[in-house]
C-alpha cells in the first residue's frame, strides 16, 4: 500500500499512530533508530573550569564571582588541543558519537558566537573555535557530534529570577527572562547552522528552575526545523515530553535511580541512554583518581545494552587540551573489547531476559547474546527465550555451548571464566524472533 507523502512512521516503519502532541517525522525516527544502534558515545566536559582542576561546578562550589571568573576565562589557552587526536581516540574506543559541552552552567561559550563576546574565540588568547575543529574531524571520521547545552547559566544577567543554585556572584538583581530564552535560541541556531550535520542537542540545567517558562516547544521546534534529523536529548531527569527524542539517565541504568535524582519511569517509545563518569567527576578534577576498572566499564556498557540503552561515557580533558592517561587507557581497552565482542552490542536491542545480577541479554533478530558478567556456577539457567534454541556457542572461539531446553527455559553449560575476560558472551541462535523483554524496542 503506497503511503501518502509525509506519512508519519513508527520506529519499525509502520504508519505511526498519532501520539498526543508529538508527531515524529520519518527522518527523525530514522535518527532515533541510528541512535539505538550506535550503543556507545563519548561525553566530553571541557571548559574554563578545567583550569582549576576541581570539576565543572567549581564556580558555584567555591562561590567565584562573575568578575573573577571572567578574568579566569581570559587565561584559558588550550594550546595542545588536537581535534584529530580526540577523534582518533574516539575511533579506537569504538564510540559512534561524541557529545561535547558547548556551554556549561558557567555560561562560557566554547564556540564562536555572535550573541556574546564571552566565548573562546573572542575572550581568550586561544582565538580558535574547538567545536568547529572537532565537527570537521568528526564528519571526516563518520562520528556523529552532539552538543551539550546548559539551560542553567550562572553568568548571564537575564537568567532572572535565579534558580536553586543561585548565590550572590555580582549579577544585578533584575533581568529579562524572555531575552535569555532568545539568547539561548540564537546560540542553538548558530550551533545548528554553522557546524554541519549535528547529531542532536543534549540539554541540561532545567532542573535549576523546573517551573520556569522555558518555552520548550519553540526551542525544540527551532531545532527540528533547522536540522530535522537532530535529536533532542534532555537531562531533566523526568518523563520524556513532546519534541524530545531520547530519555537519558545520569549516572544510572534506566529506571535504577541509584543516583537518587533520576526518574524511575522508563519510556518504551524513545531510545534510552545512560551517561556515566569514569571517575567521580564530569569536568577535569586533578585529585579525583577514583577511576572505574575496565571490567566495571564493560559491565556498564553491557547492562546498558541489556536495558536497550546506550552508554555515554565521559572524559574531562585537561586545560591544555590533552586527555589524561587514565581516560585514554580505559578507552583503548574498551575499544579492544568491542573489536572482539562488538557484534553482541552494536545494532542490538534489549534481549528476552532483563538484566540480572549475573549479566544481561541483547538480541538481533533470531540471535540472542547472553552476556555472563558474574556467575560462578558452571550452569546458567535462563527463562524461556521466546523461541526454541537451535544452537549455542561462545562468541570468542566459536566453541559449542551445551544447552538443555525444557518448557521452563534453557540451561547453558558455560565455558570457564577467565581473569582477562569481563564478559563471557554466549551466542544463542533461536528458531524465530526472540521476544523482547519488558522494555524491548
Ligand atoms: C548535570 C550537571 O550539573 C553536571 O555538571 C554534568 O554536566 C551532568 C552530566 O549533568 O548533573 C546534575 C544535574 C542535576 C542534578 C544532579 C546532577 N540534580 O538535580 O540532583
């Protein structure tokens, strides 16, 4: 049946049922499918705050006044910044997209903007636009670039009335909120018209003034008009709203709410993402050496995928533009693991068995990937997989994995665990599409 031009399609390609207030054009549905296939992204928190080596909230935490922070910004000069080197690292790591802070809560723009001289090109001796250089390198490498954009602003005088994180930092006790919203929309228009194809905008900071008139419809409409395939990724820790394309969970697997500030609600309609620090800091923190092991990071990547979610893993580059060896070593190790096991991650969806203490499952069509992260027994009992098992084998080495299947499920005889393998991946070929788990998409 020929579909009328402009028919809205579901993620599976069928005509989309009308969703109240949120009809999604086919090109954005395709972008959502791409996002769900991508599975692994690199988060980059980098800005003037990196100079103090105490994380990206240092302006707030140390109550630095606007005038003093503006002086600090005049000294920012990341002369060793090399976009090609960052992208090469991202490629080695196996990430499919990069999300970088274009403007964090400190209000300093890490890109050339006509809306304010308070930007890296006009305000600092660096004079270059690192986002321009990174966009060019990403496009050349086939890596999508997303821009983190903070709605919260500790610098702009029109961010008034102040929000939850306000302190007396020298701004006037007045301002025009509509001017601030127009300022944000003008900057977003610059990011969406001057840097080529943009994967999307990763919003953050609405939580500072949750009841403010953010005029999201006009902002989201602007984004989708300028780049129809650009995704809106809001870090508001709430249920997705019309116009939003991804539900992202900060420092959490979907629904876990272990961080205490995410919603436990998990959308069944939009792609999912977990954002995660490698240590305990988003921005460069010179004393934070509490880095997660590669085994733990592989576990997060696997458990995110088992929830049908991406992992957006963070680095906080140093003020000179280099990335610390603790970050680069882990990214290289993750890339090596993905070189050997990536087929069980990329392009998959949540498997028929929701994540368990022992691990998780992912699926692609008739194939179920059983990720055994932590299981001491030689036998692993699984519930029914939604289709009969035709064969089972180890992803690495292709060695057969004996299985016994009954109406109660299938038991796998596992290969022995090894210290250097964080995830024993068992490929289970079934006789028909493996039914998704409660959140399969
Ligand atoms: C936010 C930012 O504040 C942070 O700097 C980083 O960019 C992260 C990815 O996103 O983190 C938050 C935001 C709000 C809360 C906690 C962490 N909150 O409301 O508890």
